[in-house]
C-alpha cells in the first residue's frame, strides 16, 4: 500500500485514505458497520457470503466491499434501503438451511451468525420448508463437525491451506449440497484446530470441550501459552477453578498470533486440572523410602535443613540450583537469586535442550519478532523444524512466502515439510549445519563447506546472491543443530549484511516457552550445563534444588545420577523421573495458576496471568523459592507479589530496564526486550574452530531422504501432553474409528498397547 | 431433424451435411485451411484482430461480447505465455449447436483456434468440452491428429515460424464450468468455481496468464471472416450484429434442428411457422424461450404479428435475448409453472455453491415450487418467489444467479394465469395490477 492519499466519499462524508486500501477496511475504520463472514484479513479473498454489499456510484450492481480497492473520487453508500434489503436477504438465505437451535449448539453465545442474525435477521422466518439435514460427525479425535450449520464462508479451508500449508479440509459436493470435508472422511493433519477457531458458526467444534460448558459461564483470561517459544497469546476459559478450554478468538484476545494456535496450545491444557497433579508437599524421610505427604511448614523446614547440611559438609558449590525453561521469568529470577545471593553457588542452570548463551553474548543485531518474519523479504532457515516445533513461526514463514512474496532458503539435513514453500532447499548431510554457517559467514570456505554438506558450490553462491539481492529485511533463523561457535557467527551476521546495505534480523528457534527468558535471567551462564551437573552428582555436587525436571535427553545414560545426591529438593506438577529420587517434593503451580511473564523467541516479554487459583496445595515456583530463602534467613522482599519480582528484574537486568506490568498490559502491542548488542568483534577464533571441525566431517555421509510425517514432534507424548487422551490416539497414528458419529475415544481404547510412555520434558 | 442455413449461404454449416465431413480431406476440398494459409501468408496479428473487429462478430456463447474487442484486451507486451481456450462446455438447456459443429466439422474449429492463437501469440491452446460430450473428445482428437500429420499443428506450421498446439480437456459435468473463469479453474484441475473479476481472463486467466476464452461457434466463424474479409462478413448481418448465427431449435415444432440464419433475420413468427414448419400437431404457439433457458420467456402475443427481428438488438427490443441461441418452442399444452419448475430445478442442481444467494436461493425456490406442485401452494407464494428472485438477482458472485432468477421473473410476469392456477385462492397481483400500483 502506498502512502499516497486519495479522496473517498462514504455516506456523504469525505475521507482521505491510502491509495490501494480495501474498501471494507476503510469503511470499518471510519466506523461504518459492514457485516461480513467470508472476509478475513490476510487470507485470499472469497467474496462469497455477499454480506458486505455497498453501492458505488457509476457501478451497475451492488458491489462487495471486500473486493473493491479504493480509487480517487469514489462515492460509496453503505447504508440505504436497497443495501439493507440485500443484507437482510443474505442472512435470511444463510438461516434458511441453518438449524435455529442455538441453545443446543456449542457456539451459541459466541457465534458470528447468531450475532449477525440479531442485527440483520428478520423477526419472522419465511422459510417454512424442510431443512437439508446432515448428521453430526467427528473429523478427528479433536475436531467435531456439524455440517448443516455450515455457511460455506470457507475460512477453514483457506486457513488450512494458507496458514498451515496442509489442505486437509476442502469443500466437496455442489450447490446446496456442498459440505466441508476431508479426504477419506478422516482428518490426518497437524490437528492445529485453527479451522475450529475461525469458524463463524458451530460447524467445526472443539471435540475436547464439546458440551462441557457454555461460553458465558467461562471466565476468559488472556495469557501466554506454555508450550513452545512462539509465545502465542491465548484466552483460557475457566469455570469454578477448572480450565475448560483455550481459544485465541479475537473477541477475547488479540495477540501477535491473531487467532492462530497449535494443537498443544489449544487442546493440551487438560494437565492443569489432571487428577495426577501433586496434591501436597511430600517428604522422603529415608533414602529409598516412600514419599509421605507433609504440611508446607514441615516440608520447607526439611528442605532447608537438608540444603544447610550439604553446604556445611561440602561447601556452597556443592549445591546446584536448576530451573526449567518453562518457568516464568519471575520464578527463574528467584532461582538465580537464590543460587547466587543466598547459597553462593556457581552451579546453576536451566534444563534446556540447548543453550542460547553464545548467541546472546555475541548479539550484533536485532531479534526478529514474528511480525518481522511475516514481512521479511528473505528468510534463511538453518536447521530446525518450525512447522513441528514452533508452529506459529512456521505459519509466519508460509505467509511471508505466499502473501508477502518472500524468498525462503532452507538449509536442513532433513527434507522438512516446509521445504515445499522454499525458493531454495539445500539438502545437506546430517550434522553439517555448521559448515553452512561457516560458508555464509565467509565465502572463502564455500568449497570445503559444499563438499562436506554434500551440495553444489553454486547452491551456496545462489544462497548468498539471494541475500544480497533482497529488497527488504533478511531474517536468519536457526535451530538447535548449530554449535556454540556457529551461534556466535550467526549472532554477528547482521554486521556482515549491513555492510551490503541489507537489514538482517535474527530469530533463534529454542524449544521452550521461556528459553530466552532463562538466558536473560542469567540461569544459562552457570559453570555447569544440565548434563555436566548430573555427571557431577555425588562427586562435586551433593545437593540439588530443582524447579521442574530434567529432560529425557539429559537423563539418558544417567538414570541413576540423581540417586547419588545426598539431598534433592524438587518442585513439580507431576511425579517424574526427577522426583523419583527427591527427598522433598513441592507441588508447583502451572502457568494457568501463576502470574508472571514469558519471553518468547522474538524477544517479546508477555504476561502470564493467573487463570484459576492454584490447584490442590500447589504454589507458584517463585513463591516456594522465596519461602525457602525466608526459612534460610533471607527475605527476598518480594512481598508475595509477582509484579514486585518483575520490578526487581527490571532494575537489575538491563534488557528489561524500565518495564513494569502495566506496560505489558496490552497483548495487542507486545513489548520487545532490549537485548544488548555488542560491537562487531573478531571471530577468527570461532570460525577457525568450526573450520577445523568441518574438515573432520565425513565426505561421504548418507543423506536423510524421508520427509518426517506430520505430527512426529507435535504429537510426541510429554509429561503435559500425556494428560490429553486424544493425544495418545494421534501419537498412535490417528486411527480412523469404525463410525464417525461418536467420539473415537469411545471406540478406540487408549490402553497399554496404544498408550505411549510420557517422555517427560514437555 | 434439419441442419442447414435459411436465408443465407451456409457458412458455419457449409460442410455438415457432406459425407465424411469430419475428415481433413473433405474440409480442405471445401475451402478448409485456406484462411490459415492467408493469415500465415502475410497478415500480422493486428491485421487479424482488425478483421475480426470489422466483422462485428459477437461472442456466441451467450453474453454477446464483441470478439475483436476481447482479443485486443490481451496485453501484447506481457512476458507470460498466452492461451486461447475454446469453451465447448455447451450446457445451456436448449442449446446443442456446438455439438453438431464439433461432431461434423471439427477442422473448422481447429482452424479458427489456429487463427486466434496466431492473433494472440498463444502457443498452447485448449478445447474444454463438457463432461457429457466425452464422445466428442475422440472426434476432436482424431481431427487434431490429422491436422498434426498435415503440418497444421505443432512446430513451424506450414513452414512458417508459427508454432501452436491444441489439446482437448473434458469437464466433469458442471454447468458452471461454462462460465469462463470457472472453466479456467476446472481446466487447472481445481474445483469448478468462478473467479473474481477483475482481473479478467484477458489479463490473468489460465495459470494467471493472459487468456481468451471463446465459444465454439465464435471460433468457427473466424475462418470465414478471414476468407471473405471482416466487412463482407458483417454485411451478412446487421451493423452491430455481424454475420450469421446458428440456432438450436427444439420443442413443439414440426422440424426441430440446427438452423443457420443471418443476423437480423425477419421475423420470428415466419421462422417458427414456415422455416420450422409450424407447431407440432397443429396446436397453437404459447411461448418461446429464444436464447437458452437463462433468457426471458416470450409469450406468443409478443411474437405473432410483431415482426421480431432475430439479432441481439431485435430480441432485446422484443423483451428477451439471443443468449446462446437455444430456441425452445412451447405449444398451448405447456404449463409454464411446470416448465419453470423444471428450469429452477436445473439451476439448483447446477449452482456451484460458492455464494450465498445462488446456493441458498435456488434451493429455497425449488422447495417452494415443489410444495406448490404438491398442491400446497399459498397465495403469498408468488410474492415470495418474486422477492427471492429479487434477492438473488444482481447479488450473486457470477451470472448463474441472475440466469436462475430471470426466467422465473419473466414467467410469472408473462404467464400469471399458469401460476394462479396453482395458487388458489388467489390474491397475487396480475401484471396490469402491478403496473397500476
């Protein structure tokens, strides 16, 4: 859209609007109410509902304002008898075959058609014929379908195609018999549920929430998702202390993700009220004995005594403090403070899959937010698999390519699904991502890198040319495959491209909701990493205070390490492999019961709001930490308020300087933390280290040729997703049940044979 | 059944009655492929377009858009490939002329497409036939093979630099795919839904490239225009409607068939009573739908003694349209309510379901018509039907909605008695009463 202004007259009033603006947007911005169903910003135009009709002078018929681009001198009428008749006629048509039984429909109370019927419907129904009945059915374990409520706005099919790139649902049949359906009647996709979200009627419904509650009974709380690093804003609907559902519908929440959520964010919230949540603090009085429920006072005293004993016997450094990248900034900050200021240990860390500390220590440019990704003109994706691990970032990449005309270069050892959208796909040998980083950093290494990566040198030249010829932003994204040295090189790349006149933004792809926050809070800068710490258990580390749990990849081969500790304090939601050896276990509050902030991969610091009171006797992690420190004789002075903790974060951590909760109130305008950038520095040491490693790589590696199936990461059963029964069906290949009329949960037993073991971690 | 020309030398139907008319030999012996030789022998693409403009040829598919003008909309400087697509999805009820043109004289269509492709710079071209015309694909393919063997298709046609090929494609049996943008969607392998206009196909059509979609009869007219010159062709007809038009005559006449008439043929009554040899079984004429089911119905009173001129302007003046030339004659035994019910059932069945008014409106109308037919008509139904038609007309995404509404509106207006019979007790207003309001 250009900045040139043109004159448009709407209902007799003149307005200056940007040339190329869409008429429906202009009218709505100026306060003229134009109804529509099929128009949805940033999706392909449909113009099929015919609700947004307006009269434009010199045009023969009524025009759909969603398809009209404003031209200079255009004279528009949006309100007249003729237009109102047409709009009322459209609602009448839509309601003709639509059941008028809103009280039994799950969407009742938040249905766009219902609202439209209030505004534009007639008092009496003229349609007295029989309605075209179609049976209700299930499309998948989590998507229920009531086809006769469909008004064929096709938002769902467009979202499935344009956002998700899956084309899993499409219209079938013709005319009045058109139905939205799937190939083979069963939905085999990433089950994001965005089709449910954008549906303006009760046609596509959340099967996990079906007939559980009415929307007006729910308390809607805007908060940040607890799964991946995208930091999607969502609205958690709860009733009487129970989380009933999660939505991103724009009537409740309007975050940077719009109405987008993935399967985990939208459906895998059942862990919050799961009956296996820890109920009370527990103490293991004797090594090898049982955990016995205790009161908070007893447990806190027992824990502090144990930690004290270890410190006296082996010194402060024998105590390790471990956080989880799932915790809020507040809880992580409290842990770091506990470790450094109270215990005085150098051994602290967060149980993340990989550390971003080399990246942030060398940061030479700005972090790309998800909005920046959507508007980038070139996206370079090194490693990672955003469509499975960071679904919203994946959606932004797809839309940048499709709607924004961005060039997408993917460098990956696996032919990930996203490669279908790529302008250039460099299919490299496994574990040679570093070679790619080296070649981008210094083209002198092209020959070596190409040989080790198993690609042509010309491909690397083309990749560099794509970056050089970009008109607009370049966004460089990378996953956990790159080494620490390669992270440093990537962090400094903006200087390289700035010289060529390009603005380069960086976007790391960590795996957890607060991986970036854990780095910011300083927890990732301890002496030992998570695995090293486990290796040191019983050796130099004698006691541990763990908030959360170790990941399976940390514990593999070290299953008994935690048993070697003299004393282990764990705060968790569930019993895990880590609590198995704990001497004291505290029940911790989940994100839905906590106040705080998460910092996402784009550096946005966003609020986590308490949705329900803590389940059972659980407490927020930072509250437990503060309680322990108080018992140890140090008052952190948090006054039992998360905002006070955040105030201290803002004072002590420069990137968060000046921030307060009120500034983070509006999820529509998220705040990006100001990560310190460092001057361009000499990286010859790092690049030499990488070169030496690349030299040692094999010349004859075998490539991975299979594209991983949809959901291979998304449907993985973790400690949290384990609590959603439908997830086990999906993890077992989403079998099609004998009948689609009832939920597959009632037809397929999720038994030992079907049920996957929880692998912890997420 | 009669196939031939009345009132003029046959152009389109010149060869249809010859033996082996669909072979290239018969076609060539009777002046075939002379036009493409003339074109390639020294005419520039602009010359061709100018001749077509001069001929006042208008699209024979139904809309009657000037063909030369359509061709000139294709951007010459576009770096994209250009396409000529022949619309042989002849699905309009009452229309069957394209079927005979393709079945009996396929080479005429090939030559017409070659000339169009030359004029527009198209390398690849398609003939899209309706699903029900599958047998025509074999005929067309055989003819295309003959032309290819004769060096008239493929690389360097007739030794010139002009290369061009034509492929056939069949739809899956949807009326909507006769709408040019839906046809293009279907040709691309998508659902046959119409697309937004603008952009028009001339700018962004098949695979988002400049495309001209023309009806079979439009393209088969082109060789004769080149041979005799645009002006001579135009003079066969009237000033604004050049040349001849092929009509598909069906219904209650003694001699139905495919008739080629010069544009501006006078008059319709003579055509029915003399050329078509009058009404079957000596019954009286009741109504005519002159241009396929989508146009307004004409009562006998508007025809008899009115000297209706059979061309675009003449029929508009008489209260209807040329449309696709599907000339349906009905005698006095016809109940217009029943024939209208039949039509609306067709439109309901063929509505693609894309937009609200057409999808829901036709469904509703069918339900009302069926209820009336069951004897459960209510006096207010006529008003309801008219209001529903009004709510569809002009609000639908593509003209199918309009095409469904018009015949009903005109049927109620012109034959209120037939509706009244089904709606007793009667309170609906007759045409004169409406006029008095």
